[in-house]
């Protein structure tokens, strides 16, 4: 029997989804950090502007636009040092047949990603 994705696997999947979107939007990757407890996950460059992107795999629509569950003070202070913008990228992940159910290894999945939300 297949098992549900771990938090780390869900996080990596969300990062892949956001990374593909960033690439399509023309961002250049300067650094990638897949650690669950470190922010940002992506440091990117576009039009000579540096941006930090915080990625989270979320379990419901209310967390897609809300980054209140993230401690933003350290990353905001860090961004000022580099004159970087900070974005939140929430990705709602779920089972392919019903997004409200968890993803199971080896089965189809679905997701909702509404794009980057500027924090600073």
C-alpha cells in the first residue's frame, strides 16, 4: 500500500511547482534552499532586481494567500540588507481525485498555485 507524502516530499513538490513558474516568468536562479526550516527557498534575479521567495506546501485554500503562519521578521531584515523584494508562494497540494485529501506516493496529485504574493 502506498503512503502519504511526507512534509519534506510535499515541500519539495511545492518547490518544483514554484521553480517551474519562476523559470517561465524569466527569473534567474541565484540560490536554492530546500530546507523546511530555512527561508528563503529561492533567491532569484529579474530585471536586475533580487527577490527572495518563501515557498510553503499548504493544506487548504485559506493558506494560499496568507503568510501569517510564517515568521517573516528575519527574512524581511535580511532582504533590506540586499535590497531584495520578498515573495510568498503558497501551493495547495492534494490528491488527484480530491484536492482536500492528502497526496499518496505513486498516485496522481492536484495543486493550486495562484502566483507570488509580495510581502515586501
